[in-house]
């Protein structure tokens, strides 16, 4: 099958900023208080953020090898197509489009909607739909931004990423300079979450992994990155290391300003910190910064991840219209479709519910992706030249698979305690997606072979 290659427009610095731009969004503003509520101990809290950062760094090393083996648009979709064939590629690409692109966009938009509703003075009791409507409006905005083309979208996301990183540095500086709270467990101690240890593990891991999500998203644009075999490993590893430092410091800064007991369960700890330093104006300014961060993260997320949907359609595994690129290298039909998915989610689910659905599906999909490294290593008699080699690659991939299994099981256990509705519905939809491939074969719509592009 002939596939027209995409133009290599993106440089190394932009590839690094894409990862940071996706990651710095709702999580670091929305989740610190929930992590404190779940663990109740400041040192366990810091350990959780560090452990998640290390996990994401391992993900970056494994993904960098996979991406330099197959530097084409679509990232993990391409790895699965080359490792397992078209069925796995179809299952990944379709589930990723619905749950990870649409779901990830919806998670960030839901947080932005909450921040926006508070800033505009709406409350849940008097205006229960305000947050969802603001979130849906944000989805429309980022679809329009990305429809402008790759150069324009990349330029906007670079500017927003630099602004977000600068805002985090300001929060760190203010917290360390003005803060006087001792970093220690409160007396009496916080109770922690009322769940089984395994469920707590899964919930905390999702809360601390979410702010790092996106550091590897540049791999989905590998076909558009200049000097990809050098720039991509540097981008995914560099963005992760930078975020580990930033997130550890910002949690220390917040603990220096806001007592741990007040942090527990607060859905906007940075706002509480700035209110203690500057009063109500400080919280309002922080709400605006958080909204900007979420908007930038949504734009970066959509710009990178939509390449999976594009690759799926370009290979003939989705409707042809989704493979259309504009003259400015923007897959407008795919952007519109994913935007609709995200809007449906934000108008019908809140932040925590969408986050759980996102992580349940992504644990399954990315577990499959990491396993593809093991497949490639066992297939070859010699390691290919010009490819980044992940140290202890097979062991790293096995570790990541075990982490993903633990996350999926933990989310299912936690959801079962609440009735299990979201997990059962999500699993059912995944089965339907798998069945759609089999239906295509029975009706004579032949999927493409698993020929290599490279």
C-alpha cells in the first residue's frame, strides 16, 4: 500500500515541548490534594510523585526504542501493527481514539470546566451544567486551533508550554520564600482513604501518573520530526526528567504554604496556596493560570495523539475521510470526530469518573504496546543499527506490563466498590470494538496486510 510520507516540520526542542505541553495541565493543579487525602503522610505523598516519575521515565526509555525502530505517524499503533498484525493495530487504534484521545481530552476539559465555573462565580447547586458547558467550549477551541495547521498549532503549544512552566516556577519560588509550614504529618494524623490497600495503590498511582501523561506523545509524530533517531529519545527522556524535578518541588512548595490537613481533599491546592499569600486575588489569578495550562495541554494532546487516528485510517482500518490531511498538515475530519467524543464525555461524566475510564483502557492498550518490544527483541538475531537501545529493555517492558495490569485491576476493584458500572460499560465497548474488526472480515471488507513501512 502506498503511503504518502508527511513533511518533517518539527525540531528537537518542539518535540520536547510537546511532551511537557501535554503533561502540564489539569493534573498538577487538580490532584495534589487528593493524593494527600489518600495517603495522609507528606513523605508518602512525595514518594508517590517520585515513583510515578520513575515509571514514566522507564516508559520513555522503552517507547524511545520502539519509536526509533518504527519512526512513523501513529506511535504505539505502528508498533502493534508491526509486532502483531492488523487486528491488534485496529483494536489499539480504535480504542485509543475513543477512550484515550477522547477520554484524555475530556479529563483535562473537565478540570478546566471546574476552574472556569469557579472563576465565573457558578456553583454546582445553582448551575450544575456550567462546568460541562465551559469544558465543551474548550474542546471546540482546541479543535479549531489544531485545524489551523501543524506549524500554527506547534507555535501556539510552544508558547503555552513555556508560559505554564514559568507559572510553575513562580509557584515554587513563592511557596519556598513565603511558606513557613513544617513538612510533617499532622497531629492527630490524617486517616487516609477508606479503601483496601490495593485500591489505594491504584487510585494514588492514577492521580500521580496523570500529571506526567503525555511525555511520550511526541512519538506519535515521529514521521514529522527532523533527525528523529536522535531528537526523539532526547525529547521523551528530557521532558520526563524536567517534570519530575518540577512536580517534586511544587509539592514541597505547596506543603510549605498550606497545612497538610487543609490540603487533603482540596481540588485546587495551588489556588489555596496563592489565597494564603495574596488573598482572594491570588486564587483568581491562579484559576486563570490553571485554565491556560489546561487549554495548552488539551491543544498539545490533540495535536500529537490525533496522529494515531490518522494512521489507522491511512492504513485502511478506519473510514478514509479520517486520513485526510489539510494543506497545512492538519487531519481536520479526525479532529472533529474526536472533539465530538470528548464533548459527549464532559457533558455526562465528572473528572474522577473520566480519569478512571481513561486509565483502565490505557493500561490495557499500553501494556500491549510495551510487550511489542519483547516481540521485536526475540525476533531479531542482532540489534538493528541506528536505533536507540533501551537499557535492560525486556526487563523494563515486563516491569511496565506488570504496572499496567496492577492499575487496571486496581481501578476495577475500586469501581466494583462503587457498583462497577463504568468498568463494565467500558469493557463491553472494548469487546464491541474487537467485534467490529471481525465483522469487517466477514462482510468482505479486507483489512490491509501487515506490511512494513520501513
